[in-house]
């Protein structure tokens, strides 16, 4: 089953449910780390 969430869907969730959703995403933290870069590379 494939589910899509919009920004509005996520922001309308209760804080606890939103936190649980973000924490359940396995690649979310790794993705942020990969996407974070400074100007010198």
C-alpha cells in the first residue's frame, strides 16, 4: 500500500502523531544528513 502525505496533511496532525510519523521514517534522518552541506563542500 502506497500512501502520500501533503504538507497540509502532516501539519494538521497532532504533535504526538506528527512526531511518531517522522520518527518512523527510516531514511528521514539519513536523508537530512546527506542533504546538509556547507559552501566549501
